[in-house]
C-alpha cells in the first residue's frame, strides 16, 4: 500500500468535492508567476504549491535527494531521481499537507512563500520531451481505421495482435494545454484520378490519447523487462494527437505518418503519477492470440480512467462528443515499454509514449472525428445547429479525464487547444 493513496487522508488545504486534485493525487508540473520563472509545483484543490520554496524552507530535509531539481525549468532532472525518490517526495508532500500536520499549516509566513491560487499562475510544459513515440494500442480504433481505409474483412493487419504497433513521432511540436495551433497546410490528393494539390488541411481531427512519461532508462543495448516497466514510468497526462487526415492518407504508405501528425500534439500540464493511479489498475483484456513471452506476464495491467472529449465552437458552450476510457487499451503501458526497449533502444528521462487513439466499442466512445463521423459520412450535430465532420477554425478541443474509486477522484485536469486558421 502506498501511504499517500490512503482514501482517509484529508488536507488542511480546501478541496472542492469534485476536484481533480485531492491530497491523494499530488501530480507534478511546471508553473510560472510574475518574477517566478518556470519551476516545479504540485497542486491540491485549487492551490498550487511551489516545490522550490518548500525545499528552500527546509521542508524536504528529511528526504535524501539533490534539492536543485526543484530549481529547474522542467521536470527532467527530477525524473532522473528514479522511482523510490519520486515516491518518497510524494509521501512527504502527503504528510506535510495532511490536516494532522502543523509544520507548515500554522506558519503563515512560509505559506505566503509556498502557496499560490491556481488562477493566478501559468502552467508550462512539464518536461522537455526528447523523444516521442505514438502507439496504436486500441483494438477498436485500429479496427475502425482498417475498416474505413483498407478492408472490413481484414481490418486488423496480421501483426496487430502480436506487436504493440507504434511509430516515432515529433517531439518538438508537443505543446502544453492552452496553446493554439494553426490549421496545417500540406499536400493531399482529394481526387485519386488527379495529381495531388497543396493547401490548408480540410480534414483536421483530434485523437483522444493518454501519454506516459518515463524516468531514466537503461544503457543503450539493454532492455527493460515487462516486470520492471512500472519502475521506469513516472506518470501520465492527457494527450491530443492532432491529425490532418487528408495529408495523412496521401503520405502514410509506405513509411507511416509524417506531416499529417507532426504539426502539433497537446498535453495536460499536470503529470499524474503511476503511484497515484495504483488503486485504479485492472487486469488486461483477454489476449486473442498467444503472445510472445517477453510481452506476457502479471505485470501487465490496464488503468481505469474515464475520458471525455468536448468541442467548443467559437463563442459557444463546450459540447461533449465522446466518452471513452483508458481501459479500452488492448496493449498495456508495460507491454509498450517492454516492447519499445526489447531491441536495446534506450529511453531517457522525459520521453513521451502516447497510447494511440482510445476508442471504446460504442460509436459515442470513439476517440477521433474520423471515427465519430465515420469518415465524414455521419456528421455530428452541434447544439447551435451546425454539423461537424471534422474540426472547423475557431473550434477548441477539450480532453478531460479522471479515475474514481472509494470516494477518491484522481483527475488529470484538462488539455485544451484552439484551431486557428491556416497561416
Ligand atoms: Ca496518434
């Protein structure tokens, strides 16, 4: 049992009933406020907690680690500390903000230095992402896409049930929630009888995903076995893998996605630790064919996280277009990491591994407009009477997620991104 996960703990910081950030969460992110430049923080309720200020005041003296990691503009150095230190720091925070603990609670002067209202700070990229891998691990999504683009009779390619399929994505264009993105331009071939054309993407889409962020892996050449995978996974974020379907369709054979994906991916700013998600782990779905031993084992567990996608047209209310769940993944995060490293590929602190679009079995649980509108053949109705086959300029896409059990809600906040017109 991880002590900080005890559902009975209450904080002396006020937490609203449906808050994503009770004291059992303690996620990690990077904030700035006025003269405070980017540095690490956590959040309880609506109160952002400056970890450098806490360290400077000696509140981490009981935990053995280099306090300079809290003076960094990203969490990469913190992530290099490894699982046992991440856990000890989270336990210390749980203890310090426990109602029963008076150390900081009664020190108004120190509280002034440490605590900030969430609406008075800015959240920044939590890590400098050096490498980004995008998996394709929802069977429903892979089946839907295979049905639409290839052959309904053979929707899944022969390798899909044996390999956690993935490709190397673009790290430089991963942005934090709230960053708007211009509609990409590129080469498409709308008429297969005609030569390709150039212009703004017409089939702009979101992909509902979650991403996990790693600690420092093993040296090049060594692999991370399945049963050790959780030791190298720090936590998860919401991940919108924006996609230009028309660019993607024309370019993706034979080597896979390229410019149809690399113009942007958006993440939620708070990394929710794998430790905090421990109570929500589940057995994997049944394997449909035997898998190779390096991918098989008890270490494989899914995570039960409720997910929601909203589209907010310009000057209008947000409208929910999909509800899904991270548990619909066929391949687990442990399988993804074990597979990623089995050839000796090394991973670094701050690498990002995204799940792939998370689609459920029902049409209202699909994780992309491509599937929700079934390639544009079934437009969605919006509350203002307009229709959506794909995204329009001015639309803001909002992904939300939370896990809930025993009266504890561990939330991810949200990731938002607005579509601006093509430049
Ligand atoms: Ca994707």
